[in-house]
């Protein structure tokens, strides 16, 4: 589904997203439930950043959100941690029989972005430059593809775990699913993709659902789900209890599309 | 000038030289790494047996994020090959992924449990060999009633003998075409 952002931009251009009121404006003459929910969202969230609705929106949102987090926190410990996970992903792909040169450029480009958002290097970049790169097809699509490689590796590696979800949803094998729904650019992401990426990189992700569902009793509430990797994979900054976990990446899901949400 | 696409194509070429898959060959043209010539040999024990079929692969600077345009130069008679030689094959269209290199385009790696290390088969060779496979992979045109070559499709399902005769003609033409 093609939704949301202005044509041509992969990630919207506001320095700290757009205020949630722009989201409400989209539904002004639409569903009252959605407007009610957006009001509830406003208690916790300040802004939204839109990503292009080209089927890569989950991965692109993740890319921008993660790199922006590192840029703002300068959390070198987290960078060291994720680099170890990235190397594990590389080994996973190798052990699955993927040929190195088909994925190494994508890995190298992501690692370069990680180094560049850390300040104090020759190549350090500003927030504005991060935005530019996220909107530059040659960088942005390569990083999206990197995440697709990571995701496919994780799903195939843990094929017995993912198999029931995949056969329930698509009636295909794990291999067919990866080939047709993970590895090609532009294929939309589902909870399998999110689970696999979150687990592989050890990064918790919160997805907030904005849809027309409502519970009758007790007024409108907005559901969310935290994708929490197994303990031991987690960034050092997050607390281990999954009840109280507070992912630093939050996405807004509307059926068919993911954008980035900024908490207050 | 070395761009990411060109660098990648050099590595594709190196792999194809070091580890050439059976039944195919391919190389960039002397002056242009973005344009490749390839040859596939008709699979044994099929009506394509003995044929040598030429193709071109035209790459863009978006490679490997975008697939090359692959086209048969030799005349073909096949339900999934258009009159101009272009091919209806999912991985060359909407199911493309940068995991495919030139060797993989010509030779796809069959999946089985435990990963990609299973037995190899040639996608394009198999395209010639097994039309059912093509229907399955025909995401670009899921309607078997409107194939790339409707005459070949109809003959394939209604008159296999005539279909095979036409294929043998194509095989013989492939020996004399330059």
C-alpha cells in the first residue's frame, strides 16, 4: 500500500519529525475511532516521522531510528555490541551458503554509517547529513538491503521456530518465504520480519497499532507490542525485565505501513 | 571509472571464471563490463539437447539492487520467452534480490532444508526443460492463459509432439546461426 509521505522522499525532512496534529489532520473527516486514538497517542508521543510507502518502510524506519539514536546518545557501548551481532549475522549467512560478495557491500555500508554517526571521527556526520543519507537511494536502499540480509539469515537459521508462523500466514516453506517476501526489495514486513531483525541485532522495537479496532468497555486505548530479543542479546542500556522494557525504537503501524514515532 | 555496480560485476565475473557452473558460460564484452554475453547449452535428454543458445545480460548502475535485462539472442520457441527474446521469470522481475549474481541468474541454487547448499540446477536450463516450473515461477504473469508465447504454450499443452518438433527446429537453427 502506498501511503503517507510526499513523493520522492524516503524519510520526512523535519529535524524532529512532524507534530502528531499532522496525523490527526489526515483523518479529520474520517473515522472517529482513529481520531480518538490519535488523541490518546498524544499523551505519550510528540511527533511522527514519515517514511516512503514503498514496501521497505519498516526497514527504513528502523535504519533511521537506530542511527538517529546512536547519533543522539553517542552510545559507544551499544555500537560495540551491535557490531558483534553484525559479525554473527555475517557468519550465519556464510554458514547458510550465501556467497560473501553478494552481501559484503551491504554490510560494509551499514558499518560505515554506524561509525559516521559517532562524533569525533574524520567522517562524522550531523543529523542533517543523516537525513540526507537516509533520503539518498544509493545509501538508503543498501542499508535496507543489509537489514533484509540480516532478517533472512535469522529466519533461516531458526527455521523450526519460524516455520509454523510462516506456514500459517503464507502456506509456503521457510525458504520460499525468505526468497519471495524477505530478500527482494519492496516486499512488505510482517511480525516475522520484525521478530527476526530484533532478535538478530538484539534491538527491542515497539510497534504501536493505529487501526479501527476498539474495545467496547472502558473507552479507546491504543495497543502496542514490544518485540523484545532474548536476554543476553539486549543493548546494555535497556533493563532486562521485558515487562518494564522501554525500546528506544518506536514505530507507528497503520495497516500496510510503518512510520517512526517520537515519545514525549 | 569504478562504480559499485562495476566493482560488483568484476566479482561476479571472477566467480564465474573460478567456479563455472555446468552447462553455461558468460563474460562481459571486451569494452563494456555492463553488457555480457552468455551461452547456455540445451539440457541432455530433453528436446533442447545439443542446442547452444546465446543471451545478453544488460546491467545498469543500479545493479545489484536492480536485475539486469536478460534476453535470448538466439531464436527460441518457449511459452515463457517473448518473440524479442525477453524472458518471463520471477527472479528477473519482481522477485529479484541482490543475493543473485550472474552465476546465480544462470544457475540458481536450489533450497532444501538446512540452507542453500543443496543440489544446483540451472534456472534457465530448467526453464527450457520443464514448463511446469515456469508456470509456478511466473509471478510476472500468473495467468497461464496469457503466456509470453501463446502458440508455444498452446502447443505445449495440446500437442506435445508438434511442440517438440518445433523445439528441434530451434535447436538446429542454433547450430547455424552466427
